[in-house]
C-alpha cells in the first residue's frame, strides 16, 4: 500500500484500520502497536520506583549470516525483514546487545503479544499457586460450577495450563464462520454481524459441550482453555486479572512501562492473546527467568514452578499434538503455557500468531524478544527462519 496507514484527518478509507481488518496485512503493521485504539482494554500498571535498568552494550552482530529459504544467505537485517519484524530486543548478561524497530514502532510502543500472553498467564499461575491461591489439581467445575455439562467437566486446572483437555474446538485462524468466529466476537476481536445478539467470553465457554479426546491426553492447542483460566484466577482470587498481573508480576519484575490487556464487553480479559507491552519489557520478563524468577533479591516466580516447566513436560503428548509439525525434528515439550526446546542447554520460548516470540536461554544468559506483523497467523517458513536466526544469535553470543 503506497499510502501510509491511518494518515490524515480522517484517513483515506483504504488506509483506515478497523475492527474488521486489524489482523490482516498490511493493516496489522499499524494495528498491532495501536490495539487500545481499536479495542477496550484494562491497564496493567508498572512501578516507576522499581524499573530494571537495561544497560546498552551493542554487540558487533552485523556480520551474522544465516541460511534462509532456498539456501539463500541472509544478513541480520534481511532475516528481520523476511520475518516482518516490528521490534527486536536481544539481551546478553542483562544488557541490550541488539535492538531494532520497524513499521512506526519504538522502544515505548506497546505491541500485542498474541499467544505470548498465555505464557505471561503461566507465570502468574505459578505465583498464585505458590501463594496457595490457585490449586492446579482442582477440577474446573469445582471453581466454575456454571461449566458443568460442558466439555470441561472432569478437567483440572493443570490440564488447562498444559493444553491437554479433550475439548472439541478447531483453532482455525483463517476461518470465516463457525466457532472460531463466535469466539472472536465474544472476545470483542471481531465486529458483530448486523442484528446479532451481544456475546461475551464467559457465555461462550458454555457453548463448548463436545469432546474429541480424554482430558490429560495429547497436547491440543485450544485458546479458550487459557481464557477460561482467566475466569478461574479471578474467581479463586476475588481480584481482577489485570490487577493481579500488575501487582504480582509486572511491578515486581521491574517493567518500565504500563502494559494493558484487551477485555470483552463485560470486562473479561483476553488472557489467551490480548496483552500488549513494549519489546524491552517483554525482554525484562525473560531476564527475570534468566535470574531464576527473581529480581533485586525477591523471588517473584517460584523456582519450583520454573523447574517444573523445564523438566516436567510430556514429549509424547507434544509429538501427538497439533503444533509439532511446525517444529519438525525439534525435541520439545509444553508445560504451563511455555514451550521448552530440550537440549544440553534448554531453551524456554513463547509463540504467538503473526510472529510474536520470547526466547530465554538461562545457561548462556540470552534473551530474545521479537514482535512481528507477519501476513499469515502461522507461517512454517517464518517459524523456521526465526528459529535459525535465534540459533545463530545464541551461538555468536555464547562465544563472547
């Protein structure tokens, strides 16, 4: 598009970003870091008196070369363009060694995390479990009895965290009708059809009554599992999710700016994909994990929870699941909303559609936060190229 998006007063019709087009290219290049201008949101405040400083020590990484599609050699900047990068922050030993912004982004621009939001919930769940507020072994319907006679009956909180419920739901990001569209309308992410009755997330959960497997079986990616966890956390704690995220994670770990999260028409948070934060603050989350879940001597995420994520996943469940094909030959398990690439130096990572990622290498003290506006929700070539880029950065930095 030759015209700049949302430029003018008003913008030209063909450059306007709306609720109907905000996740499609090229409109997502503007929308993904202006989400609060399109959707209702709840603030996740930071603590201005407790900001983790990130010294800038730019490393000589321009010589990096990686092999892209068709055995083509790519420079760092070419790889970033090929994966539609909006923001990139790389930390090594707590310092920024590489930083890039595109498409109008800056270090102060909150960008949507998409499903990296799930991994932030996974950390909050660990904090609440450590405090005795969240009980991972508890049945979903013991906490939310309104969901008896739905597909979640018999499932535990831990099975929601591990994406191992038997709920029948086709997570088709390119769907134009059916349950996926009803889900997005319930969350407020899609506009309602003319005359369509208003919906909301909690009402939508009660519509999922069919099963296609047993609870505790294979890994099966169902985003409503995570949004349901948001309701469970609020019900068990008696607190708003955004307030808990702020008080229990965002403020203690030293975020430099407020984050925010999209909410439906009744204020239910979209904890499966609606959190927005700066690239640097996402990197700060990774640095906290490099430091064992602590900051300034305070244990924020229990070390036992992090150990569980790293060590207690089920590789067979992952291999039988519906995302393994995007990582052919890579040994992975999924635990408490985090992916773990298993090797001598395990890599913790998060994945969100359209190219959102956080990679954490605790052994070599490397953190890579990457935001993107890729045209396709899940693009196997972009996932592979990003993995190649991350591997090259890790090798270069580990040798320094």
